[in-house]
């Protein structure tokens, strides 16, 4: 996915499940260059999970995200009972 020239971060309906709880449910937003952006919500709302999906530490089950023109991997098309990250190498994402 190529981001519009002004967007540096974009989430499109990204969703991540851990078993039956949904940590982030269809989160969608763009962040433009020069914009100040914050994620605000109560404990357990999925803020950290969204950041982890955008920075490639955790794959989204549904949707797509990109930060600084790097696309986030997808774990699969479903949240049904699995928190496995299929085909994702966390060590490679953090430079090991």
C-alpha cells in the first residue's frame, strides 16, 4: 500500500484479537506530516496494541497499517480463537 504523500502513518480498519478479547477493533486514522496526534482511551482499550501493529511488533488480524511508508504484516483474516502471528518474524522487525 502506498500512502498519500502527506500521510506518514495510516491505519485502515486494523483489528487484533487475543483469543476472544478484541484488543483493537477496526481502528482507522491517518496522521499527516507535521501533525500532532495522540491515542487516548482507558486501560485495556488497545492503544499499545495499535502502536505495536503499526511498528511491526504484532501483526493485525484484519485491516492494514503503515508507518513511514512501511506496511504492517497481517496475521490472517480472522480473529477466531488464535493469537498466532503467522509468517511474522519479530526478531527481524527489531533488527536482530
